[in-house]
């Protein structure tokens, strides 16, 4: 009998496995239906010996020192500030939109103050900012929205930005400075040996047993356990009894080229042309040296593994109904991006898992063998 069954070996499941094993000394069976640990953050060396991210570019960034401290037990870090270019009107321009983006796009020589006025003259008044379209048109105006956001968002999500929650495009700031970093966070570094190495260290504990290529539905009746943490899609747990929650998927095309470099930065976005949304070149992220280079093209699709919850009101309403079902299941905790239907970054999932662990500590006395012997 395992004290815990943990479904999913991504950040949510692995952080909780590590905490429960090291702090409560309870036994854990951690399963994943994939053939590896790490969830969507999994990275591996390809045939050319280049470290790639199997599920697209994962860049670690956070403002939470406590999360850095926690993960630093399992990895050293390599400083990396993410920069992205967007192919717009035939040019490669910085995104988030900044002073250089506008000056180069329109052949201007504006100062930051003039750019602020430029935005003021172009932005639309939106009574209540609700949608992913509202956020952008009320900041930089419709023309820039159409060039940088509308096409990309339609491709990425399969729906128009006017149908998506404001939180989606609010992830991307607008700047009047020349700062061309993608993120604002105070901590922007990559795990020095890669994500998978970090996960291996987290899970290296005698109380944690990992079983891969194992689907929860196939083993739930056969594996005895006392409590469970579930990090898969919440609607799937309930056999879609209230209907399907939409999750957006991606098809990844991984290629390796016999040249040292393909593009000037790690990620180039394609908001106006191409069927793919972006191309990632990993050597920029990892600092690896090689005469070859590996890239990933991302093609959004509704078919395939669930990657993104789709933030819009009707989906959030359906999720609330699943959340109510989940709250009523005794001894099961639902954690992570798929199980709580939240468009979370890695650091937010680590934070959510650590907060869940704190709640477990508060509400559950450690399972001692004696207690269960007495209970029968
Ligand atoms: P997951 O990583 O999805 O792990 C869940 C695991 O559960 C999976 O491995 C799955 O196989 C397993 N599972 C599900 N159901 C079952 C079942 N029935 N039985 C067994 N196993 C099951 N975040 C950032 O901070 N920075 C980034 O740059 C970034 N880039 C991203 C790029 C892409 C393309 C994507 C898709 C996400 C990106 N993220 C990024 C988000 C990041 O991937 C997530 O925040 C994080 O991986 C979520 O961890 P998780 O444990 O909740 O879920
Ligand atoms: N987005 C866009 N154009 C861009 C970059 C982002 O329209 O060049 C929109 C798009 O809807 C995207 C969202 O902003 O899904 C959030 O971007 P982010 O880079 O955070 O997406 P992720 O890395 O999670 O895929």
C-alpha cells in the first residue's frame, strides 16, 4: 500500500512527491502516461547531441525568491534573458513592442516621451477591458494590434482575440523604453543542466517510486493507495461527465540543420505569415556550442495532448462546475495547469504545489503505519 499515488510527473506532481517524501517520509508512487518525467518541461539531447525541449521552449522566470530557493536545491542556474523577434511587414522587430519596434516599423526616430504620445494618439477607448483584443487596442491601437497580435492569437488559440479573456494578451507588456527582454521578472535563469536533470534530482528519494507509460485509468483499481494527487486534465478525471473542457494543443516539428545558427534570437514569432506561430532555436537558451543547430516549429491544433487551458468565460464557468466536483472527492488533491485549468507558468505551478503541500501539512497528520494498523 502506497501512502500516496501521484498522477503526473510534471512540476506539480514532482514538487509534491519531493515535499511529501522529504518532509513527511511517506511512500509515493508517481506515475505518468508519458515515457519520461518532467511533464511539458521535459528536455533531452537529440541525435545531434543538442539539448532540446520536447514540448517547445521553456524559459524560467519568476519574481518569487522562495520558489528560486526551493528549486535551487536541485539545480544550479545559467543566466539567460529571453528575447523574441516578430516577423512583421517583412522585418524582424522586437516583441514586446518597444521604442525600437515602432521606430523601425515606421522609419521614425521617436524618443520614449514621443512614443508615449504616439500610443496615446492611437489607442482606443474601451469602456471595460474584458478581452484579449481590448487589452491591446486600448494600449497601442488597432493597427499594431492587427500586425502583432490578431493573427498570432487566432493561430495560437483557433479563435479571435475578442473571444478570449484579457489575461491572455496581458501576459505581454508594452514598453516605451528600449528594453527588449520578453519578461520583466527579477529572476530570469535556466536550470544549468536542463529541466530533466533537475527533475531527476528532485525525485531521487528512497520513498519515491516512479512508473512511466502508466495511465491512471488503467491502474487505479489495481494499485492500493491511501491518498492521491492528480495533475492531469480535471474533466478527464470525471470521465467528461459535465462535458469537455477545451485544451489547446500543439504539433511540434523538430529539425536539425548543418549550420551553426539559424536566427538571431531564441524565438521568432510569425503573426502575419506561416501556419506555425513561432520557431525556437535552442542553442540560444542553453548556450550550447555545436556546428549544428536544432529548431522547433509550433503548429497549434485542437488534436493531441492538452497543453493550454483556453481562458474564456464559458470555459471558466464549466471549470467551476468541475472544481466543485473535485472539492467533494475525499483524499484527492487537484494541482497544476491541467487539473486546475489555469494558464500558469512553471513558477506559478511550483508555487501552487508548495501551497498545496502547506495545506496538506496543516490538515493531515503524517500517516504513520501504526495509525493505519489500528484503523484496520
Ligand atoms: P504538465 O507539465 O502538463 O504535467 C502533467 C503530467 O501529467 C504530464 O506529464 C501528463 O503526461 C501526466 N498525465 C496527465 N494525465 C495522466 C493520466 N491519466 N495518467 C498518467 N499521467 C497523466 N512556463 C514557463 O514558466 N515558461 C515558459 O517559457 C513556458 N513555455 C511553455 C511553452 C509551451 C509550448 C507550453 C505548452 C507550456 C509552457 N509553459 C511555460 C508552461 C509550463 O509547461 C507549465 O506551467 C508546467 O509544465 C505545468 O506543469 P504541470 O505539472 O501542471 O503539468
Ligand atoms: N501574443 C501575440 N503575439 C505575439 C506574442 C504573443 O498575439 O507575438 C499573444 C498570443 O495570444 C499568446 C499570448 O499573447 O498566446 C501570450 O503570449 P506568451 O508568449 O506568453 O504565450 P506562451 O509562451 O504561453 O505560448
